[in-house]
C-alpha cells in the first residue's frame, strides 16, 4: 500500500514484504512524476537495489558526498533516459498507425493457433520462461481443451489457465491502443500476460510497455548465423539490419545482432549484441557470449547458463 501527503515533499510509506517494516521515502515533485511511470511491480526492487549499492560504496573518502550526489543524479538521468526511450517507441508506433504505415492487422485465429503451437512445444521440451523482471519462473503444464495451463515453479500451483477468449480481448485492447499498451493493461492477470508475451513473436515488452511487432519474423537456425574470426568482421551495424558478419535478430523479443566467432586460441563462441537492454538475463552487458550453446529446434537455443531462448530474424521481402 502506498500513500502520499502533499507538504512540500512527498512522504511515501512503503511496506517491504510480508514481514517488512513500514518506512517513508521523500520525493520532490519531479521525482514523483518519474516514480509514477515505473511499473508498480518493479518499484520495490529498484529501491532495494539502490540501497544495497549505497551500502556497498565507500563512505569514508574525502569525495564521498560528491560521489553519492553524482551517483544519485546518474540514476535519475538513467531513469529519465529509459522513460524517454519508451515515449519515443510509443510515439513512433502511433505515428505509423496514424499515417497508415503501421496499422495493427491481426488474424485472431492464426494468432491463437501460433500461441497454442508454441505452448505445446514449450511443454514438450520442458522450457522455462520468466516474468518481465526475471524474478518468477513458469512452465506450460498442458494445452488440453484448447486452454493454456501454467505451472508456477515457485508455488507449484497449476490452477492458472486461459483460453482464446482472453487473448482475443487482449488483442482488441492492443489494436485499439495503436499497438502499444502499458504492462498490466494488455492482460490483467500477470501470469497470463507473461505467457502470451513469452510465447508469441509478434508481441514484446520494452521499458514497461507491451508493443506489437510490425515486422514478420521467422525462426533462426545455426547455419543462418554469419561467421567471423578475430581478424575478420567488425562491430555490429548501427541500425537493426543484417550484414555479412551479423544477423539482425530478436532474442526473447529483444532486438540485437548475433554472430558466430571462431577464435584463434580459444573455443568458438556465439556472440549476441544487445540493442534493447531489458532482457532479464542479458541486460547487464552490451555483448553476451558463450561457447556452450545448441539450437534444439529452429528458433530455440539452449545456452550455457539456461534457456531456451527464442531467436528470430525479420523476414526479408522481395
């Protein structure tokens, strides 16, 4: 529960966990506006991480106070940048829709058929997917009676399920909004929203917004990925396009480029360069790479630390 009192500064009591102690934080008007833009499910995690980082930092040096001030300012600027990026994404989507270039056109039956097919595949290979923050983990329990049933791996409950009607109504909301909706407004039940976004290649999240992907996507196999060595190739393109050394892809819906690097004095690695930096597993680095990977199915890659992840590339039309 969050309450606010307007007395110059904003006093916001926050209850930390089930056994936590209620504490107050004080936000000025500008920071309160930013606070309101953070998805409610992410706020506590952001604050906890900031506190941990603050405690870790050395507070005894002569420049400690200046360093803390600059770090707080850096965090504020980083949040503002992410919000501006999300606003830019929404504005671009709306502009495309209004100019007739990006209207959301979807066959609901085909969408559901693709969703069910992917759910059956995930059930078959025992795939794990996560919440948007990466904190909760799920599996597909079954697709009997044309319903998708979900296993919550933390609680072991399998009572949550949904049908095509839920998805059709969600698509209506997404279409009416021009292809972009804040997280939580696509499907009100979080677990169902996580599942649809995880399974279907045409919807993805970025900065707390669920978007419709206008590009038609196709599955990636290992032989489609360009190869380079330490002395060939180069950095990935500045835009989301492919070249002779890098393939433009999405990994679990997040845009990037992928390449296979043959190194002279070490094992071959697959290298993934991030454009969208909010993947729960990869967001701490610009380049992610591993020598332990295998494509078990077209579009599904098992990697060294987990998986599978879904790897797709835009369809090139003549």
